């Protein structure tokens, strides 16, 4: 559903319930749902199978995860908004593939003296391509007769920028998706260090994942919990933002009162953060270690 919402703007699922309590979500492809707003601003969802209407579902029975929205009813289709950047990336890749499929050699003009019939022209072109075209025929020697001559097209500056253009298109698509290029294996012109990579991972959670987690939380609260009761949705990102062993050890030590500062975590809370089972005596805040000396009364 997140994949649907990220790429098309909407993730839909039918809410299956028993006695009014939701028990399951059945995802529905975005292209099979049409949202209609009534005059009283309520929503209803028409579900199609191809061109056939299967049924209409009220808002109460539909879980709707929206991406960024223009009207608050449906999310924006990201692929449509970024279609030029995606299309240019595809065209550049196809052009580059065609170039290397021809042995990384540009095309040219094969000229002969006299006039050729359309049939002879096609036969000559076919024969030339069979001998000189493709990677397997690269660097072969051509023997021309009938005063024929071959004039290859010269590479232009644009032809030599294919790699740079493809790199730029990766960055453009990442910008549309709000994803750091390093997260898709694209380092750009600089190789990240361990420190910068860790910063990118943290920024990815903060800038890319958490906005979608917030959309999920609001959709769950609205469509499944009805803003009532003691339950509330929450996403746990601790394992995605967890630092190295040394940093975690220093943080946990201070959280448990090391150095004389008051403790703000219990041992069991620290063990839970580290993925360990609770300890029978670990639910109380520990006393600070190495407390500062208290002034004596005189």
C-alpha cells in the first residue's frame, strides 16, 4: 500500500470487520478505485474490475492512505508529475544501449555512384549492417566496390555526455521521490565516508520515512480507530537510527545515571532498546553513580 501511495498518490484497502471490529485489510490496486465526493462532502469509493463496476464502498469500509494531495480527496500521481524526468532517463538508457549494441560506433552514410532502386538500396543497407553492425562485428575491415564510400557521423559533445546525463536523471527522480541518491546506491561525484553515510541514513529516516509514517498513523487513527479508545498507532525507528556500539554505550550509561546525573531510563527500558528481554529487577530508576560531593554542614 505504501508503494501504491508513493507512486500513484493513493493506497486503498477494504476494511474487513467482525461485529464492527476491523480484523483485516485487503489491498486494492489504485487503478481499480474511483473516489467520488457527495454534496455533503462525504466520500464513496467505486471499485471496478476493468470497465465493470463491482460495487460502491462507503468511506467507513475503505482504508485510504494518501500522499501529498491537491484537493484533500486523492493524492497526486507522482509518476505523472515526474514523467518527463523518468521518460528522459528511459530514453537516455535506450540510446546508450543502442550505441553500445552497435559497437559504440555512430552511424554514417554509405554512398555509391549512380542511382539505386529502392530494392537495391535496402539490399545494400542490409548487407552492410550484417557485416559491420553489432558488437561482434566491431573493428572489422570493410571492402567496398562500385566506387562506394563510407562517411561515419562524428560524435558530438552531447553524445559524450550520456553518463553525466544518466547520473543527473537519477538525481532528478530521487528529488521527485524525496529520496537521497545515496539510498539508491548513487554517490554522485563524491564517495561518502562512514560519517557522512550515517548522516544520510539518519536524514533518510527523518526526511523520507517519517512523513509517510505520519500519513500511516493519521490514516490508521481515522479509518480504523475512529480517534477513540486508548490505542494509538506508532512506528518504531530505533533500529534504523541506532548508532555504533560506542555511542550507544555512552548514551545508555548516561541514561542510567552514570557520571552523577539523574537517570531517566530504567535498565529494562535500555534492554528493550537493545532488543533484549527485561530483567526481573530492572523496572526502577537506578541511583546516580559517582554523585558529586555534598557540602558538609558546619
